[in-house]
């Protein structure tokens, strides 16, 4: 299995519009962060977790020529806004793209993309095949087994996912003990680490480090990063062994 980070930035990306700070003006490509998403591929299946506003460019940049499904963590705009851009995949495959989401996230999609789900469909609109994720039940996409992990994003329930020995969690600031048990035994974990200062709905870097240690996962990559965290080089050099900042384009193989 191969995992590619399509984006590792927070909801407004990095650079932050109009900001002259050291991070936003950095020439290091690892400080350029699109909205958070990953591409998971095996010989049998190709899926993307989240389709934010940068989806089109992310697919082009990573050369994702085949897409079987999109799996959604939740319905915030920075994780769903690019859904319309699945249309080329519909065209080349001549079939709908699977979309896996909770009923709550599906309700958001139906509001935000009403035309996709209308009875009188306009020619050329995106074709989706909706699948409902039940938070307590694993599901499979072409043999790829996925276990949802329920986390809180302030008071909103968001899903992380465990795929084999890989766990991906973004937009979280609390993981209940029962859900933490689903993470234990992972070889690699991806977790959000927004900035150093406390935030109402995201882990800080220090909190994220503590969560990784509590889960007992030997390898960790932090994502959903804001320009307030610092440059890649600065932060990478202060992290404990086995922990790293993710960056757009980074690929992990399992």
C-alpha cells in the first residue's frame, strides 16, 4: 500500500493570503501546503480521503489517473468543496465514483451540491455512488478494509480511519479511550497539529505528540498545519524521534 499526502495545510492553506510571515514567504516547497487530503493506492484500488477546494490541482499534481472512491472525514468545506471535480473520472471510467460518508456528512453534501442529487439532473453533472459509513463498523472498498475512528472536532464528530497498520486522523482535539484502542498496534499514525497555541477544535503540536505517545505508535506524521506552527525545518528539528512533519507530495509505502 502507498499513501501520498495530497495536502497538509489547514483550512486556509499555506501561504495564508496576504501574510508576510517567515512561513508564508518561505521558498522551501515543504512550507507550501494545500488543504489536507491523502491518496491511498494498492494494486487493486485507488481512493482519496477528503476532497477539499484544492482537489482538482491535487489530482493533477499527484497524477491520480484512476479513482475508485472518495472517503470523507466530515462535512466542513475544506474537506468537501472539490467534489464537483470528479467529473473527468466519470468520463473516463463511464461510471460513478463511490463516495463514503456518514449520514450527517451526506446531508451536508446534499445541501452544498444540491444539483448532484436533484431529481432532474443536468447533463454532465458529477456522478456519485453514495455509501453510508456507520461509525462503529468497518467497511471494505475493493478488498481494502477500513475501520472508522470517531474523534471530536470541538463538539463535532469527525472520522479518522485505520487501514491495516496505518491510521489517519485530521481535525481532532479529543479521542475517547475506546477509540484510542482502535489506533493501538498501528505502525504509522497521521495526526493534526495546527500550531503551538491552544485552539478550540484542533490539537496543538505538543498535544499531538502526547496523543502519539499515548497510542504507542512508533512512527507519526503531523498534518493540517497552519502558518503559525513555524517553518518545516524549524519544527522538524524539534520533534522527538519517530515523529515528523508531513509535507505535500510525501509518499509512505507499507
